[in-house]
């Protein structure tokens, strides 16, 4: 179980937090310091960067915490890639010890998985007479995690496509030649490693996995049974009806609720730091209240 515990409080509007945001250490555009300044300017009170399968930016985020004009509570975060049956899903971890050796060992294995996948993506693209993009992709990823978005940027730079969206539509999206599957850890393993590091496990953006809502209900139930702590119920693009249904699912399974912008880049105009549908939850188990101390 997580070292964090929840004490119920009266129902109220979600505290203004952003508990899902990406930096340049995964597939985001901005540095942790730039993100924190943006969070401060937006009036966010509790903030986390949740880069894909890496904690590389957390130290920089903490170091910047004293330099922003408006005080922002900073918490550790990560977004772990894992498998639920045949589906790839994402689990956000929050409030953990990013220096925990068990977490470091786990992330090292994910580094290896991502590198192997990147090599396979490059090989497949080369067979389509696309130049070898791997050296540039590794350069773009830097100290962060390698992902398909880095291939998209490299393809634009090489003149293969006009923009990143086109790269995914033609080569990198679901079912395309660059959509290479990896043997990700199971959802249960991802939840367990977050707990071992003392954090809270959150099911990220449940309606973004190309599932029917009936299957989303099964996912939420499975997540709860495997020890999951919270559901992300508010994020850009979610339908209002689904938001309310996710809120009810969290209550049904006695889980907390969370919210975040899933911000990556300024060119993605549908989101921004601290931008997601605001509402009053019927679920008193509000994760940002727990993290705010």
C-alpha cells in the first residue's frame, strides 16, 4: 500500500492543481523550470511533471520551486507505460520517492525496452526508403525517454512529412508501420512499483484508450482490484458525460479522483498548463487535497 493515506473531507471543487504534465525529459517541449513558471502564472497550487517512464526532470523542478513568483506545491510524478490485457495503458505515479532504488531498477529496464523499440521503428521506416532517423531521435531524446514523438520531429526536420500530425497519420500512429509494440510491464507491476516507492497510483485519462465505455468500466474495476488508488477524471477533450461517469466509478471503487492538463507542447492548442474542465466532484476523495500539505 502507498505510504500516503487519505482522510475524507467534505465535497468541494477540485483544488486548482495540474497533476499530469510533460517536460522535455520525455515528449514535452518545455523545461521543468519553464513549466513551473507557467503553472505559477496560471494560478496552479499543486503541480507535478509526469514524464513518460522517467524521473529525470524532478530534481530540476524541485530546484526551481523557490524561484517562482507565486508559491506552487511541487510533488514528484511519472507516467508509467504498461499493459492491461492486450491494451497499452498509462499509470500516473504521484508523491513517491524518486530516489528509491527499486524504482531506479524498474526504470532502467524500461529504458532498455524503449531503445530496442526505437531501433525497430527505425529499421521499419528505413524499409520504406526513409532515411535512418535513429541518430537524430537519440539526440532529440537526450537524457529523457525515447518515443514516437521524437521520430515525428525528426521526420519533419528531414522533410519526410510536413508536420508531426502527418507523421503519425502516415507512419507512426496505431496500426501504421512505426507502431511497434513493446513487452511492457503489466498494470499490476506498474501499480506495485509506485507503491513500493511510497506513491499513489492514478489511472491516466481512461477515455483516451480507444475503448468503449463498457470496457473503461472493466479497466477501472481491474485497476482497483490490482491496488490502484485514484482515477484521472478531468483532462482536455473529455466529454462532460464521461467525466461524471468516471467520478461515479471512482466512488464505486472507493478511489480518489485526480485531474491534469496532459500538457506537452504550446502548438497543441487544445490544452495548456492547468487547463482542464473544472467542476465540483461528488467524490470527497480528492487526490490534490491529499498531496497539498
